[in-house]
C-alpha cells in the first residue's frame, strides 16, 4: 500500500505538471509561448527530478506488493522515447479522439 503522504505527493506533482503543460500548450496555440517556455518550465520547476522522485515512490510501493524482481521486469518492458510510439499510446489517442468526436456531435 502507498502511504498517504506519498500518494498526496505523487498527486500534487502530477497535478502541477499536467496543468502546467496544458497551460503552456494553450499559450502556444495562442502564440504567447514557444519551445523556450516549455524548456523554462522544465528547468525552473525541476520537472525531471520531481517526476523521477515520485516514480521512485510509486515503484517502491509496487515492489512492496509484488517484489523488486517483478518491478524490474515491468520497468524494462516500458517503451521509452525515442522508441516508436507504443500501441498503448495509440489506443489511448484513438479512444480519446472517439470521445471528443462523440462530444462534438452531441446536441
């Protein structure tokens, strides 16, 4: 089980990164931001190290449940950039696009 304080920390980091990326994307769409804005966010907000930290918290909790060896196998099987876009991402995009299309067609 993930300790509550770890779960909250993970959720806060994910909330920060996801909402910030959404805001940067919106600003880019309006011409108010560019790749430098994205880079500034990554550097100033220490996005990589913070995500790495919460990844460790999650893997530790998973390892406590299923064992370190199983975690290593799972982690090794995860696709990484610049690998080709994995099927799970393609499926997610297709499902999300279908939901958006259905929403756009609703009265």
